[in-house]
């Protein structure tokens, strides 16, 4: 990659404006983000905070179409192999430095840098080279033809001058001294794990709320009470059991929104007996998904790795229905026999060690119900709940599990390559199918949206046939916001993308 490097140095004080007397908008997260650096985003709480502090070259408009943010537009070459991006003049970083094309070049280089190990690296893999033409113009050369590159230029841009080089570490000082171009700057990290953000006075656009406070509230049951008691103004996601109570309160407004997220029980596909497709299919057929969903809310059951509203969802693939007789045939063919209360092989009962995240809302309810269903059908279930650090170590790094209950959340691109390609970074269950690999590679290479749709619908069908996981559902989501907050429109993936227009009365 060609880029014009400058001496990126740590340092420069985070400018703090005087305290405001206006009331803050307070919202709750189950856990406060430990760092604020979009190179290393791993949780939705981090992504939401990033929407307030940082910006991309493009963003979503109200119809989820790409619109310029730090850019003013781009000119796509006739061969679709490059584009010249024009940047917005007069934009400053929150430390007073000017935003330039050098920052774009740096950000792409840092994300692609092997030693940085950015969780967002995949977002810039389509960029082969970056050339800084002048302070407000950058040329991007692509790995292959791009039909609409602006749809991929939503990644957050970082300030080059705040780093010593493109090899960025999670432990860099920037993690707690973030500098963005966004509408809010981090004012302070508080002793109670809350984070206070103040309006950036030199912001290049308008912002109507002076201060936002993120409060850490681990108990989700308590979050709704804080909203009712007016100790919060916003609740990102309402628990289904709290919907009726909040709906009945005249001081609260509920806002439904759609997400590209779905729940699943994922098997370790290279560990016996779950390396046998017959066993995976049998377990799928022993689960009543509707009965699992009913106590935790409403949603749509999915049959594959896309939400039902996605253009890539293959509606010809039917969701599995409970079928104990067929499950018994499959288990028998796999060498198991019903011995007493349990299915066994070689004298050992078929046991599913099910791992779940303790901070995944309603996960405990799902695990208990799933355990009851499977044990009534002769499958032993041993559940384990892990904290965030343990989950990352056990599941992400060591990949040491029989099965996990979790959910995937995707942005508008709905790229499932990292989850289902045999070389995917997030393919924790070691799923491998050469045909699926080839289809995913083709879908990534094509610039024809209709061809991409056909390829990914085939991916949906083939993955469903392999049963690497039990696909569960996409939940109907609601946020709850005080009626004191006006002009609210919620982004379905990142929540705060359009918060610049919100007003607090």
C-alpha cells in the first residue's frame, strides 16, 4: 500500500470544554466498554459508543442507503477498480488538529497491519492500495471490481497524529484517550464505570444534546426500573417481560427496530460425536424452537445464516420441525442406542456440554428450557455460563466446547464469510465445506448484486443441509426512551447513528 506517512506521535492533550449545566442523556449498558478504539470493537456496547465519538467516510441515511459523512462524494473509475474520494473540508479532530487524507491512509494501513490484529480488518480487505493525492483527496484501488464501494466505506477513521505507527496495540494510551471527529468527545471515565461524553463544540455538523452518560447497569431487570424512576433516559433493548410495564407508562416511548442478528446453538464440528452430521441433525430435530422462543419474546425462526428480511435468505429452505422418530433413526445409524433414560454409545451417554455467555440476555432461560427438552429425549445436557473474558479465552481462542448458545450480529453487508468459511476468523466451530468456501469466495468477488444474492442463497441451503448449528431466531427488538427525548430515530445496528437530531427537553 502506498501512503504518505507523517511522524505519528503519541501525546497531545484531550481538550476538555467547560462543564455544561444542561442535563445529560443517560443510557445503560450491561457492561462498560473497557476500551474506546474502533480498531478493536468486539461488543455492541463498544460499537454504540464508537458511533458517538468517531465517523466514517460514509454513513447510513434514514433509508439505510450510504450517504457521505467525512467524504463529500466519490468518483468511481469506469473499470470499477478504483475510486477517488473527496473529503469534507473544515473537519477537525477533537484535539484541534485538522482531518486530512493522511488519516484515511493511516486508518486503512493500521486495520490491515498484521501486528495490529484489528477485529475490523475484514472491512478494508477489499482495498489494495491507498494514495493520498492532496489533503482532501484520496484514491482507493480495489482488489477487484466494486459495484458500490461507498457501502464498504463506513469503517471509523482514526487520527494519524495520535499514533507512532500503523502497528497499533489494544493497550495503547488511545484506548482511554480517544480522539474522533464525531459529535461527542469522551470527557471522563468515572469511578462507577460510567463514561461521560460532552458535545464537541467544533463539530462540523449540528448536535442538539449537550452531554451523554453511559451507565453500567449489570442487572437488566434494574435497567427498566431506572428508566421508570427517571434515572435513565434511554434503554437500548427492553427485556420482553418488561414491555407491557414500559408501554403502560406515559413517560416512556417504545421504539421497535430490526437487527441483523440471530441466535444459534453452534456445535464443535471436529469433536466427536458432533463431527457426525447425523448426530447434529438428530439434536436439531429434538429441539422445539417455538417453545424455546415463547418465554423470552417474539421473533422469527430462521433456517440458515441470514435474517428472514435479508435478500440472501433462502425461503425455499424450510425450518426444521421437531421429529423424535427421525432423530432416533439418525442416532441409531450413528451407533447410539437407548439405554435406560439416555442415548448411549460404548457405554457412555450422549452428553452435550453447552456453554453460554452469562451476559447474554435471557440466555439462562433458553439454556434451562433447552436442557429440559433434550434431557426428556434422552440427551444429557451440562450447561456452563462464562463471563466475557472467559468466553473469549475458551470459545474464541481455545475453541474448547461441545456447543455454544450465542448470537451473531451483522451490519448492513451481512457478510457471513468469517463465520462459515473454513478459514474464517470467527469459525469457532471448525465448520468446513469446500463448496461453501467456493460460493463465499465467489460472492465476495462479484460486483453483480443479483449474482451475489443467488450465491448466498445457495450458501444458506448448503449450510442448512450440513447442520453445523441449530439456527434459532431473530428477535423483535424494542428500545425504550423517555418522552423528554424528541425527534428520536434509532439505527437498527448501531443505535446512535442518527442521535445528532435528538433533542432533550
